């Protein structure tokens, strides 16, 4: 009996969900195809029915992680609400969501141009989201950089008080 088309799509989504979570938690080099497939409760052989390479999976996992982050937002968040949610200790710790822009920022420069193109496109999507809320391009770019940079730096720090102080200092400037 042949699998239904929906089964193949559901399997692909499971792989992408696992990859998005694992890559944003550990980065590209620390996660193998076997680990992604085990996490998705599938065999390694199933991987090649969906992706041509680990890099191809990584590109799509970046998009999946970004879409997952956006799906947790209300339909039309205010700039204040967006900044408060993004620049939060929970986000820095990766609770609930992991924005690939902040969680993979140091990993991306080591990847091929196709992965970097995906990251660039994801960043441009964030800027467009901010612009759609009424910000001019320059302010949207500033807000995106402040938010991504704040979370990325927060992830590198090991002092919770300093993390909270840094995030608190960023919020008013990101609530344009």
C-alpha cells in the first residue's frame, strides 16, 4: 500500500521541526543528520527522500524556526509588544521559541552562500514585518539589529542580572 501524499508532507514537517529546534539550540556543526532523524523518530534513510544534504535541511530549518517564532505572535503586534516579547529573558534562554536570527548569528558566517542567502532573506522578512507596522526602513533596520543583537549577546552572557539589565536597556529603544 502506497503512502498518501499527506504522509510525506507530515514526515517532512517532523524532520523540519526537529531540525529547527536542534540547530537553533546547538548550531550546524554540533548536530548530525542522524540526530535530527532520531529526534523526528525516523530512520536516516528517510532523510534523503526529503533533502539532498544537511545544508539544504539547515536552510529550510532556518525558515521553519522563523515561521515558528512569528506564529507565536498576535496577528498585529505593536512595536512595544514585539520588543517586550523578543527582548525577554525567556527568549534569550530559548523557552518557547528560538529565533534563528539571534540563535544562529555566529553560526551563519561559517556556512555556504545558500545558507547565508536564507538567513539574509529571514532578516529582510523581520525588517518588512517592522516596516508593515509603520516604521520607516531606517528605523525598522535599527530595531531589527537592536533586537537580534540584544538576544544574541544575552545568549553569550552567563550573568542573569546583567542579561536582564541589558535587555531592559534595549527595550525602550526597540519600542520605536
